[in-house]
C-alpha cells in the first residue's frame, strides 16, 4: 500500500515522546517532576500515548532507567497509554525486559506499550559498560526480538526458549519496532508489527523507510494493517518570535551532539548563527532537518503537510524546551491546533 493511497484524516491520534530533559541549572529530580507534570497535562489535553526513551551517559537526559520512569508516569496518570520509545534491546537480556514490562502491564493493565530499538542509545564505550562484553549488537536484533516476543507468547518459541517470564507470559503487550532507517521498517513489516519512525533525527530517511514498511507489510496475529507513527520536533508559542527563540535550545542540543560535547539542555539564545559555523549549520540541517516552529496556525499547517507526505497513522511530538511552563504551553497549543481535546 503506497503512502499516496493511504487515508489521511485531520484528527488522528497525537502523542508525546519525552526524554525527560535535565536543564542547565536543574537536576534529574526536577526533570522527573516536570515529566510527570507534562504527562498529567497531556492526558487532560487529549494526547493518546506518552513514551519515554532509553539514553545513557547523556548529562541532559534523565530517562536512562526507562522502565522505572514509565511506572512513575503511569502511576500518576489514569487513561493515557505509557510506554518506551524505546527500550534499546541489545543493551538487555530479553527475559529482563519481558519481566519488567510484564510487571508494568500487570500494574497498569491495557496501558503499556513496549517500543524497541536496536541502537545502543549511547556511545560505544557506554554500550560496553552496559553489556559487559556481551556480543549482542544491532545484527542480533531479530533474534533478540523473537526471544522477547516468545516470553509473552510461548507459541512463538518453537521450543527454543523453555524459560518462562513471570510476570509477562500470556499478557497482551503491544510490541512496536522503532527505527531511523529501512532495517527496522522492513523487520516490522515482515513481523506484522506497528512501526515508529524517528523523523526527528533522521528526516532524510523518513519517506523511504515508510514506503518499505507500507509496501512490505504482512498481516499478522498482532495487526491486520500497517500502523506507523512518525516523530517530529515541534516548538509552538503564542508568537512567531517566541517560538523561534525557544527552539534554539533544541538546536543547541543537536549542535552539542555534533560536537560530541553532550550537555544539559541550555537556555534559549537570540541567534544560533552566532554560536555555530556554516559547516555546523549544514550538518544540523541535513541530520536533524527543520523543526516545526511557530504559532498554532503555522504549526498546524506544517503538521498537516507532514502527515499528508508520510501517510502516518499517528504523530508523536518531541519538544526540547528549556522553560517548563513554555514547554507545557507548546504542547497545549499543538493539542488545540490539531483539535484532539476530549
């Protein structure tokens, strides 16, 4: 099924990807309080799901112990789906993840998503520290995925995995594959699983990966039709000037990643051009694209065009904004603009 022929609607599900940012001058404790506050507001505003992502050795990201933070957010909310965007499976024994998410699904029935990625979510030295010399790597991902899914559904094990996940076995926990290239798109299509594409940091690969997913999708017990989420960087405010000012924190974060100097989320600046070279801005544009920035009307038009281009079933918003109140306001503006309020 091509993207051009997919049905598009204005009022599709809108969700949030939160890295639980630690801002300059703040702590992880502050980040967790802000994450829960944002989740509680998001639920009130009608957001469909709230995902947290595994990263390690990054001073500005507090969501390293992702399963624990998912439980914190799920306990403080009531209806929204909460999950991982994602768990980096090669960092873990599949049995551990099955037990963790079996526990989460038992504590919060019908609300937990398990999104899985195959990258380490960190640098290679930190990956080694996480895995302690384990040979698991991205190439092992299909095998790790099979093992993990078999703990939830032993019928998939084919006699290979006699160990049982308790809790976990027999629970209906949606498994999503996350990706920034065609590999996970093809694997998700072959397995008949839902797919989430990281367009917020891999914009050039978005359409090609989604085309692979839509055209290669095989119906499965999990899903009869393809279902794709696309993740977008969005910064909304009441004025254009304020939105572009706030968006410089996101650009500074990406700039520091390019320089291999990750840091806490920095306050916004008047001009990113004064702090970066032409070459760095070219890399920023290529690797991270242009965030959707502006007032309600502008952001709505940008997101509608994005949805039309991708044929996505759902859009997930990622917003790195230094000031917590401004971040809340950004998500509120997007919710109102896209008319998702309950």
